[in-house]
């Protein structure tokens, strides 16, 4: 098979799939129509699918000509709670929800790779699992599939994420750290209410929460090596019932990001202890709940990196490979990388015109990049499965 020709000939199909998905985005845990669309597309290719009664997303399976390795190709399918202002003709019809992280592109590219791999299945050994994953943005998706044995017999896994910081069509397959661990947490500060004119008769949870927020940043600056990034962000504060009532409860929602495995394991307890001590000094109480605890992404398998790099170079030339520094963003493919040998690639979507970042309401992708992603997905699989055993 001429893989370059095959994926380029899919350009219109890839674009059509992406536009359909982009127009009808769905949030984490709500990807019903998206799952149905993907299932119909795979079944039209003769690829059997496995669904989950209590969860969206699905797995397609392509069997080769004989037994061999099993690899997993993964694309995330959920969107974000953002009102789209991109100006494209196929903008979201689901107002307030947008594919602002490229998951529509990931899904379209994996559908394209699925078609190529199905047509080539008589020429490779082993099995390809196609995971169209729900709920990446919440950090809950990958753990669900892992608990439901998606990684059974899997020898290697591969994923792609679009990256507007890289030039259009380029591909980063750097070894080592790629994205940080991320712990999402809720921190509840509880006091007692009183009239706004008599604060001494209550215990002001807003004042206590303000002190906690500031103390957290002080702690961060003192417990981590300045050369090793640690970022704690309080992104949402919910407090108060009325302007003239001393607030009795504040909910803080935030994230902890680091590349340090020891900090990843230990800092949630340190933050909770700090919050409790600070709150108690003001006669309030603090309780912390860890919502998700996502490990870091690191490309640590030389053989798999070589398979992915050879796929990219054979399709698009050595100039397609570029280097990219590690990011402070997180990615729940890390749960899979933590269990089986894996590679994550970053596909450039940046142009001189489109500079909007991921998670922006103006984020756009040039559809010309879609065959590149589909090709690397398929090429990686064929390189790993090309030989028996």
C-alpha cells in the first residue's frame, strides 16, 4: 500500500467527518450522538465495535492476518463548555459547547486511519484496538476504560494531540517528559454566618478562604526546587448568599501541576494540612477532596518512538519532525502511558493567520493537516505490527 497516497485520497472524507463532529460537539459524559456517529462510520467500514452500557465512547477492533502484537490507537471525543467565536462556516450548533481542543480532528484522523488499516488488515500481523475515548477533559475517561480491560493484551499505545504552537503539519515526537501530572481538587472552607454588621458573632469563611489562597502560593514557592515547575491554580471560587451576610461556606476548585513524582503524590496532603491550619486559626474548618489525580506524560520507549518517527518521515519527510518543549498542560492519555509502553505525538496546526490557543473560543484548525495525523496513526500501527510476533 502507498500510505501517503491512501491518506491524501481521504482528504475530503476526513474534512467531512471533522466538520460534522465540530458542528455537533458534546461535553464529557454526554457524547451520545458523537458515539453513534463514530459507530456508524466504523460499521460502514466493516469494523466491529464494542460499547459500554454506562459510558459513552467505544472501541473498534481490526484483526490482522494472523496472531501478533496488539496495539491501541486512541482519540478523545469530548468538547468544552465554550461559546464558539471562530467564524468558521461549520461552527458549533450546540450553543455554549465547542471543540476548542481539537478532539474533533483527533476523531476524524483516527477514523481515517481505521479505514486504511482495515483495507490493509490482510497484510499485517496482530490486532489494532481503536479507542474513541469519552471524557478526556474531565480526566475521568481513560481510567474508566482501563478498569474495563481496554488494555488487556495491549503491547503498545499511541495518541496524537493537535498543537497550535507548532507550525502547520509538523510533528513533535520528542523523547522524555511531555506534559505534567495534574491533580484536580475541591477545597471547602466552612465558618458560621452572622449579620454583616456583626462579623465578631460569626466566622467569615471568605476571609479564611482568602488567607488559604495566599498561603498556598507561599507554600508552593518554598517546597519546590525553582528549577522544577510546580503550579497550583485556584480557578474557581464559589461563596456567599447575600451581600450583608457573613459567609459560612466557600468552595475553592483548583489544580496542581508538576513533573516531580514525589510532589505529585505528596502535595495534596500538604495543601490540605495548610488549609486546615489556616482556616482553624480563624475558627473555620477546611476539607479537601481530590477529584482526579492524573499522572504525567513521558515518551520513554525508544523502539516505539522510532516506529512513530519512521512513519512521519516516510510520509512527510524529515523536515516534518520538529522539537517542542514539555508543557504544563495535562493529558489523561497519561493513565494509559502509565500502564503500557506508549507514545504521544503533537501535530502542528499553527499558521500566521490562526494563532488562537487551545481552549480558546476562536481556536481553528486547517483541515489540510488531517491526512498527516491519519497517516501517522496508521503508519505507527503498520510499523509496529508489520512483522509477526
